[in-house]
C-alpha cells in the first residue's frame, strides 16, 4: 500500500473521477427524451441492455444530479434533467390504488413489480428535498415531506407492511432504520431541521444502537429478533459488512453535525468491527456476506465483491479520519481506494463494474441495472471530495489559529 496522499491531492482525485469519469458515462445517455425519466441498464460501453426502469433509480439519480449542483458546481442543466425524472416518477410510478410507488416499470412507465418495502419513496423524498433547495420551490419541499411520511408510515406503523414470513420467528432489520436516518438527515440539510425529522433521527439512532450493535461480539447485526436478541439460524447469523459500514457513516455524519463524542465512538466502533469482519484477507476487498460465528453462509453470492460496499467504506473511513484525526483511518481509506479502483474501475469506458468474483475479476460487464445506477459510486466520489477538501480546510484553519 502506498502512503496516503495529501488532502488537496485526494480532493482533486475524487472530483476528477466524478466529473471526468463517472458522470460522463451516465449523462446525457441516461435521458429518455421519448418516455421520460432515466434509463440505467447499461453494458460496459454504455450500450442499453434493458429498457426497463427501476423506480428508486429515478429518485436516486435525480438526487445525485441535484447534489452535484448544490454541493459541487451550479449546473442548471442538471436541475432540468432531475426535474424531468421527478415528473416521470410522480406521473408514472405511483400506484393510484394506494398512493405507494412501484419498484420496477417498463420504459413507458407501465408497472411490472411492486415490493413490500417502500424504499422508492425514501429516495423520492431526498430527490424532492434537493430539488426544493435548488429551485426554492415550496411544492418540492411539500413533496419531500410527503414521501418521507409515506416511507416512515409504511415501515414503522405496526401491521402495515405485509409480513414476509409467518409470526413463528419474527425478525426485524437494520435497513429501514438506517434509511430513515439518512433520509431525515438529508431533509434537514436541504429543508432545515424540524421536530419531525429530529424525532426520527433520534429514534433511529437509539434503535440501531440498542437492537443491532453488539459490543460484546464486535458486530453489527443485519437482522435480529424484535427485542434485539440474535436468532441462531441462517438469517440471524448472516452479517452484511457493507450495510453496517454504511450505517456507521450515517452515524458519524450525525456525530459531525452535533459535535457528539458518544456518537463518534459508536460510529467508529461499528466501522472498526465490520471492516475487520468484512475485509477479505486473502484476495482483498469486502466480502458481501460474512457469518457471525464462522459457520457456513447460505447465500451463494456471499464471496462476491459488489461495488457499493466499497463506496460506503471509502466514505466511512475518510469521514472517520476527518473527525478523529487518527491516521489509521486514512490508511484504511487508502488501502480500500487502491484495491477498489484497481478492480472495479474501467479505464476504457469509465465508471465501475458492479460485480466481481472473489478474486477481483469482473463477474459480468454490467455498469448499470435495476440495482446499480448513478448513485452509490458518484455519491462516494462527491462526499470523499468534500471530506478531503474539508481536511485541507481544517488543517489550514488550525494553522491560522496557532
């Protein structure tokens, strides 16, 4: 592993990757000027392999464009493209029978699939919130609050979401809590704090810590019994290091906003434990699933290396370094950065491949699908650029004070 670069060099690297490598792969080819919204199922060279549309990708991609406009460089065209997707999202992707969103639609917007979960609604919420910040639109702010309310109502009102299994072995997952947390954080960032989002942030922080974080085991659970106890079966023993590391940086971000040392320690512990449990010591990179007790894992893709856990690890390690000043987090960041860009990046056509075998070779040539779009990777590039730039700024300010 090489020595970590200086903050300015790191900030420039991530900005260059976002602006000159990642974003040009997606835009303008993603724009569906005929039917509206975004296309996103692309082969390695940008060839369309499927014209169907993921509904949550419409919100995610719109948010990403708007975040770049708000946090990197003003770009009216990006706002126009995001508005185009939001019109498709609300006009074609909402089920009039119950007001919920579909998950998967045709290119024209005809429904294909509707999931039990309401994550499409959470991504619509952050997209509308960013749109409100970009356009100063009260209507967009109201849509953001509407979809956040729809998401939390569906996931947290007892008995509302249809059960996946019988009630003989009830389990609950970290996913809805961490997504509620980051969605509320984004609404506060773009629309300003309010009692509703603050209440949800506090609730999710408490439930993640009390139910899923296991200090005695140095683990963050993916699913637990409703009281937080561990189910000694496949689902209960299976860990998702990438998901837990993503949750860790959401908590670290809240620690940063509140200047809260207890939350900082919690987020760092989660990052430390799940990095240790997830990093593949033989081949490098993050395994998709690991086991709490080293027993066999049922999911056959558990050894694969997916793109998004590496994006989350890049954000989490750099933010941990920024907040603690500990060099070991910058070393971890550099280690992950070198491995990820060596194996996922495509120097010919740009962007990252989504799916690698355990040894780091591409499992297929997909750059986009119903799960991968213009979101995890560009979000990591943008946030790592901002955190690295802040590192340089923090150091300069400290020198000025001295």
